[in-house]
C-alpha cells in the first residue's frame, strides 16, 4: 500500500508540473508581440556593455580618425549635423549583417545626418587594404574612416562591434547599440535626432 501511495504522489506532482508548464506556454503564446520600440528596448537593455553605456546621454568625446588619404579628421568636423557613428570591421560577422542596413538608410538620410563609419584597423586582423576591398566588393557608398591606433574606439568605450552611436546636433549621445540593427530600427532612431 505504501508503494502505491508513493506512486500516486509522484504522479500528482508530475501532472502538476506538466499543467504549470502547459499553462505557461499557452500564456506566452496568447500574449501580443511587443511593439518594435519595446523589442528594441528589451534587446538593448539585455545586450549592452555597462562600460560603453556610461556614455549614454553624455557629450560625445573628442577624437581623431583618418580619411582614405591618411589625413587626420576631427570628430568636430561633423558637428553641423546629427551623427550616426558606427565602429566596425570587415572580419566581423555581425557587421556583415549591419552594414547593408546602414547603406539603405545612408541613401535616404545622407543629406541630413553625418554617417561616420569607423573601421577598427589594427594592422593584424584588419588592414586598410582589407577594409577598402570589403567596401568595394559590397558596393557600399557611405563614407568611412580608419581608427588605426584605436583612439576613437577607446574614446567611445567600444567593447563589441558593430557599435552604433546616435548623436544629436548638440553632440549628445542619445542611443548606443552594440549589435546589428535593421533599416527600420535605424530610421526610427535617426528620426528621433532630427
């Protein structure tokens, strides 16, 4: 009799666990999908590096990058418009998904926003020649710059690439993302700067 009582208790516990699991599954299925903004906020909150996020709502730090001719360009040269700053590298798989989306929005917003595409050129994993070959191969037309000494990456506290910074006309950093974004997300974020 004692054995059958134990089996009855075990069976009841199993039925209870299966019932709770089923209810939880159905509850999640019946919930409306999050809005795009909620989904973006959830992704952002869960995937951001705390060190990088220290810059959120702060003034953009000053740094220098190099143009295609190897001449220094100050970030101050872009202060006349809002900016989308992207740190990337051609060897980065997530950048391969992110950069085509950037190209789409660049074609639409290039007159109203500066796109400052900063290649993390370390000379080992990424050389200028490799970056230029990748840009040419992909047919990208956005302007890009080089960060050979990682001065820009250090100033922006870049920990993961791609990292994208949305900077308003007063050089305030309004949004930071350390993952790839889709064109519609990028457009929404750019519109918030205009």
